C-alpha cells in the first residue's frame, strides 16, 4: 500500500493495533503529567492555588489549540501528508518539555550562570509552568489530527472499531505509565526517580508517534474531493443556537457533562497531593528547608508510588469494563447505565473523603474507574441521537466547552478553596485535600440526578 493511495482502506487487526500505537504514547505522556506534576511544582514552591492555575494549561489549550490545529490540518498539503506533520511536531516538542519539566530549577540555574543573570525566587516554578503549558498544548495539537486520521483514511464501517482501538490505547498507556515505577519498586526494590519517569514518558511519546508517522500512510485526496471542499460556515453564535434548539435533551446532557467534569478533574488534579499530604500525612513542602524536604523524600516517593498504583487500578478497571458497559447500555439504555456508573463514582468519592486507609482507597479508585469508563463513552452516545447529519464537527466542538469549562473552575475556584483550608499540626502546615472529594461527590450526585431526567430516543 503506497502513500499515494486515494481509496479509503479496511484495516486488519494488526494494522489497527499499529495505528493506535502513537495514541498509546500520547496517553502515556499525559498520564505521567497528571500523576507527577503536583510533587514537582510543590517542591518548586507552588501553593495549592498556584498549582491549580498551572493546571489551566489543559482546558485552555484544549479550547484554543485543538480547533486551530484541526482547521490548519484540514488545509495542509505536504508530501508527508496532512495530519502527520502535526503529530510529529507535537510529539517531539512535548517530549522535549517532558524532559525539561522536572529539571526546571537546574536548567534555570545553568542558564543564569552562563549568561550572568540574577535568579529570582520562583524562576524555577515559572519555567516549570511554561513547560506544562507546552506539554499540554502539544498533546492537544497532536490529539485532534490523530483522531481525524480515522475518517480521512479508514472505511466508514470501521470507524467505531478504530475509535475503540484508540480507547484501548488510552487504557493501556495509562496503566503502564502509572504502574511502571511502583512495579519496579515492588519487584526489584528500585525506586525510579521523577526525572527518569518523565524521560520514560518522553521516549514513549516520541518513539511511538514516530513509528505511527512512518508506518501509517495517509491517503491522497482526489481532485474531486479537493474541489468539493467548499463549505459555507455558520458563525459560532449560529452554531451555538442550532445546538441548543435541536432538543431540550441536549441541554440536559450538557449539564450532565458540566457537573461530571468538575468531579473528574477534582480527582485528576488533586489525588496525588491527597495521597502525599492526607493519606501519608506529609506536611506541605513548598516553603520548608532543603533539610526538611530531604527528611520526607522517601515518604514522598512512597506516597507518589501509591498514587500511581491507584491511577493504574482506576484506568485498568476502566479498560476492563468499557465493553461490558457498552453491552449493558444496549440492553438497558444509555441513561440507566450512565446514572448507575456515575452514582458509584460519587459514592467512591464520598467514602474516600473520610478514610486514610490505603487498601480501602485502592478499592474506591476501582469503583471510580467504572464511572470513568461510562464518562468516556455514554454521554457522547446519548448526544449522538440528536446530532443532525453534517453538523458533527460543530456539535462536538461546542460540546467540548462543557468538558473544558468545568476544568477551569476546578483549576481556579476549587484550588483557591483548598488554599484557604490550611491547618497546622505538630508536623507543620498542611491542607484539607480531602475536601476536593466532598465537592466531587456532590457534583457527581447532581450529574446523576440530571441524567435520570434525560429522555432517550428508542
């Protein structure tokens, strides 16, 4: 099969596995950024509120970068293809930033020494924040064009299975990224450093994406297709009005997503800090001396490993139950299955807020993984019943607002709230990180109630 082929292709199982390898690397990098960005930025002096502001990188770049890169890649024509230049550039830039992020303070000091510049107090934290924004922007730049490879190159009857292979890659990449360091500690008594884990993520992302770009050939558009790409575009306001006028059920689904993603991000952003400071009772390390930080180094590494194990369990359960959830939703309906799934997630959050028992928290993370599996699929399945043919792109773009918007609230308001909930004990300053799960349980319960009132088409 040559790069110049202009026909849509039917892929074999081996070809589908090969196709999703780059997405495996992308998710590997993203999962490492979720788990370890908290400990790195805290050591550099980030308070809970500052940490939340740094996390704004994800939703903001998702709302801005993905639409821009998507539009650019639609109209890019190079010998290397339309989408692949963005996949390769995103992976390589993100990989460089992944290496630099945990070495931010060292890089700043070396640059200052080389150019004889003064180093202000939070220079390392500022550099790390810039690296986080680059990582998130590049991941978003690669993610959209990657998904666009499916309708570009694969026959329509294989679109669903191709997307399911990407979901497989998401689950597998998350589990391996989260589980590698704890596994090495358990099996070989080797504690992998934070820097080494980010290097591993950088290599996984760049090498997997290079392999995909070299082995998955984009088909060449025919002259007829290029001539037919004259599209009359509505304004964003017109698309927004059409979106909400399509059905009152669409509004309900949007509100379900809004409250659900507040709950999801309260876990993603704050769970590692919860593990370190609440479960393992390590005081806040933002303004302590190097000697005190060294005193807690081993305990902090153990707590971070625990967080990684919990995320591995969370994603493994999501991976295992994704297909059963699809089967159950076919039998009982999307609404009922989604309601039960996010209700179980809400209950897991609630119980997590009142325990520091590590084994129980692992079990609760497994139950939360059931909700995560449903969140990744069933809201989109319910929404698809009300999408008019030809408006898929506009609808999904608007629907993404109800995913990215809540993340911004968590990064700002919830982070600010936690920063105001500090307390001092015999060990020093700490924060009530468990409050994030009380908030998460409440908003997930609201999402479950709204889900109950959604009317599905037969």
